[in-house]
């Protein structure tokens, strides 16, 4: 009994203290709109060269995960992050996080 308790506590503590895993956990519910760039703010960032255009990001994703866009948003931060909901041709739903400044894919979840 005590061994089961210790193993469960160890497993929970490993999950709770892993900041890298926490960064890419799938968020449930609607986004906090105060942390999301408006379409005009996103357009300004692209025009000023601070962000990679969404069409370039989608082209990169399409090459790696053939499918189609379901939804997207641009979360403000340092760096700002494109959060892309994507449906692959084989029916998997992916959430892809991309650095808006560099275009680098930071994480893929789902599937």
C-alpha cells in the first residue's frame, strides 16, 4: 500500500515540476482575449517585419503535416506565438505552436 502511494506521489511530482511540458500543454476553453493580438495588431507586426506572415507559417505546416487549417490565433508574449489548430488528411487534430518572430515550430500536440 505504501509503495503504491510513493509511486503515485513520485509520478505526480515529475509532471508538476516539468516546466517544458507545462509550456506545451493543450489549453482547454477559450483563449484569454487580453493575451491575444487583434487582427490589426497582427497585421501591423507582419508589416513592420516583427512577425512572419501567417501564410508562410501555414505553408510550412502543410509541407510537414498535409491537411487544413481549423483555427488560429496569435498570442502576445516574448516571443508571440501562433497557435494553430490543424486537421491532417488522416483525420488527426493537431495543435501546433509556432514562434511568430522566427517561424520555428515550438511544439505539436494532439494526434
